[in-house]
C-alpha cells in the first residue's frame, strides 16, 4: 500500500523468498527512481513496482468548495485554515510520460497497475522492456479487459482488502465480491494466472487461495506492523486495538473507495452527507486536515489503511513473517 511500503520492506520480503513491492503511484518520478535504486542496493532478487492508473481527476469547483466548507469546523478545531483551493496531488500513470520512461529504463521484473489499465502503447513499452505485468481487478469484466490488453496475470482484489479498491470505474456498479468468490470466478473464466488479494493474513489463508485455483496470494495489511514498513507508532497502535475489528470503506479520505481502520476522520465524514471531490483532489484536503490534527496532537485523522483481516496482524520482521507464512502453509 502506498505510504506504507518502503524499499527496506520490499527488499526484506524479496530476500525472504517472496515478491517484494514498492508503490510509486503517490510520488514523483525522481523519488520513484531513488526508491528503485535503494531496493536494488539492498537485494539482487526481483521485485514489483506498483503504479496508479486512475482517470485524470475532474475539477469540480462547486463540489470542492462545499467539501472544504464542511471540513472547516474540523480545521478550526485545530487552529488551522483549510486550503484555499484543492488540486490533484498525484499524476496518473496513464499520462505520466516521465514515470513510463523511468520504468522502461530501470526494467523492474514486475510492474503492477491499480485503478485501471494504461494505454496499449504503454503496455507494449513495458513488455518490450521485459517487465511482467499485473493488474488489479475486482470483477470479471475488468479481468477480461486486462487479458485482452496483454496483461500477464490479474490480482483478484476482494471486498475485504485494505487500502484503495482497485475498481476501474469508482462511479459505476460494484458487486463487492469477496476474495474467494472472485478468485473462483476468474480461475474458471480467465486464461491468465489469478493472484488472490484481500483478507489473507496467514499461511492457512494463502493455502486456501491456492486450493481454490489462485497461482499466488498478495498480502498487504499483514506487513503493516513489520518494522521495515513506514507506518507510524499511532498507525501500529490502532492496528492492535479494537479499531482493527471495525474497518470501513470510505471515499472521504481520498475521493476513491478505500478500506481503513475507523477513526475520527471517517466518523466525521459519515456525518457530512456530501460527496467528496474527485480522486486525488479530495486527498489534498484529507492530507491537510491530518497535518493540522497531528500538529495539535490528534492522531485520528490519518489514512490508516487496513483490510478485514487486520485483527490477525503480527508485529514481526518481514523475513520472520514470510517464514511463518511458509510454515503455516504446510500445517
């Protein structure tokens, strides 16, 4: 998950025998380059680079103004002013030529797409660079689109998963399929490998996914508590608190549906009753409010991404966690 993955975590997972991953969808290409170089300085093994392929944000001044007005009391509580205007703080890989050039140059073993698929020419450029391509999908239609586009394998993200939901069109219908139901559907209908994601926290869960036909399992929430992740102390404490049993899917933080630990921000957002601005414009407001809250000592306004399996989290170094997962698969 962006904001939690680090080069140290990716390298530790890779050296332990799994596929480590770094998320660069929320950073500029220069920062992405530094992250890739750091991973390579720490490990010689393959790793994945994840990018966001959302539709470029639509500016909606009236909605953005109404959202800022609704958040104004919270800013005032922390003796701060909301931003005068909001902007798209992340650039989509769909239009980021510099990030494409970087990936073609650096040739990571695996590149994964979240929120959609890039254009055919971008897919071709990455495949010509030798990259194995993954795409997150949440339903059969998205999986078929990925297969037609030449993607090598799909990540079947169930409704249980933490972080941003990878649905291609967040404004369209969402069948909210659970991980195992989605895996079974895609294994039967797809000609390319299926990777299970969502709610998987231990080796028994991995084995269950493989038994259902998945070629692999992707875990995110399971690694938040690893010392190599960038989760702060409050995030870690919440992960091991009753909040872990009350994850919620919300658009309020970023403008796209995402599952996180319930906190003061998500509770407040439920009472607002307004649609947030488009992704990632809404994130501009969310990050500003979190910064104001933290400056006043309030830690309940962050993006504490976590899936429904959060109560099963373990605070272990990544290598030990991988070893435990492997051992549990054999039990």
